[in-house]
C-alpha cells in the first residue's frame, strides 16, 4: 500500500507530460510558452511571430503560445522561472539562462541573406552636432550624451564594452555626459530625436530599417562596427520529454520550405529558418564576458589587491563552471 501511495505523484507527473508509466508517449502534452525577445516593440514583435506559432500549433498539434517580454531582463527571468519552456534570446541572455536554470541551446537563427552573424554598431545623426568618428566619441569625456543597450544584449551592450570601453578603461556611466539604456528601438529613437549624440545599434536592425524606411537610415552615420557576432540561439528546457523535444525540433528545422512559410519567416525579422546548434555556440560569449569582467576588476582603483585577488578567483571558478556546462550541453546534443 505504501509503495502504491509513493508512486502516485510520479504517475501524475508522467501523465502531465503525456507519458505512461513505461515512458511511452500517450499523445497529450502540456501547454508550452515560447518566449521571444523584443528588439523593437512588443506589438511589432507579436505581430511578426504570432503566425509562426499558429502554424506550429496546426502542424504539431502542440498547444504553444508566444510570450513577449518587454526587456531582455524580463525574458531571462521568464526562462529562469519556467514561465516559458522555449525561447529566442540573445547570446548573452542565453548564457545568463544556462547559468541560472536547466536549459540548453538547440537551434540558431538563419537570416534570409544566409549571413552567419551580425555586428554591433555605433551611430550618430548626420545633420546634428556630435562626434564624427569613434575617436571623437571616446577622447572627450563628459561631452556626449550616449544610448546603449540592456546589459543582456550582446550587440547593444556586451560587444561595445568588450571591444571599446574595457580596453580603454572607460566606464560609460562615468565617461559620457548622460547614458540611456534601453531596447534597440529606444536607442534609435533617442539618436534620431536628438536626445543623445550617439547610440549603440546593430546591423540587423540597420538592414531592416533600410528596407522599411530608407530616409531614416540615410540620416544615420556609422562611426564604429564590431567583429561578427553569431546569430542568436533558441533555448529549450532540458527536462522536456524527448518525444516532445523531437516534435518541436521536427517543426523548427522543417519550417521554411513552402512559399507561405518563407514569407512568414521573412516577416519574422528577415529570417529564413533555423539550424541545429548547441551550447558551444556560447563559448565565444563566455570568453568575452570573462575578459570584460576580469579587466574591470584589474582596472578598478577602488578595490584593494586582496579584494581583486578574491574577485578574480571567483570569476575563474565561474568561468570553469560555465565551461563545463557548455560542454555538457554540447555533448548531450550529439
């Protein structure tokens, strides 16, 4: 009798995931929430992705719905809290999620041009007073107003900090007259509206705006661009049943063959589809983050030598821990 009672919660959990006691699929799965980061506005993102989720429901029979957090931080929190079981996030946000919860990379975006990645850029307005070069922007402290992305944005924050600010010992909040942090759309509006002299943006948003609103692009001057950033990943929870993950993967990697599907993906911020990937996609991001964080410690005049030693040891432990997590995810995907 006691053994029977102990088994009841396990049987209930198995039933909730559409399994019988032997682990075989019985055709019923729970509702799934798919998080989508917002690079422009929530309304625009929802309009672009809802047809994708409708097609996914029709094709797979799964009850999947889109969730559109307004910020990258909210997107990460939704993944960590298991409010979403799948998600499109930035490389940096994906690393944050893997550090904090049981998820892994399983796919990567492919754009319609077949590009393997995109770049972070800094833009100014051509017809407004402001820096005409990256040297002018960086050589005059407390002169320019600046817009930068959310801290979990790879192109909006991580890349310019890694490539521009940290090597020069620059802290944006101290170097610039004012600093605004927000979405890519907010940064663009700030620079075009004259609220800031320069803003971090990226080449994906640049090309989309070129197609949609050429005069706004022509008003911009690009004064810096980063090295290539790999395309963003898709995450899923590692504790989703294998049969459910297989059904999801079958749709994700198969969509984009018909004319209607190609048009649908094109509207999803110029996508052509998805390709398989794994946690190793994020190794470059871990290396960048480690370099940035260690450099900030070494350049911090407010910290004692002992404090620096302790902080650097903590960062080394984090790097090794996340390296193992990324390798574990890559091994599991093979």
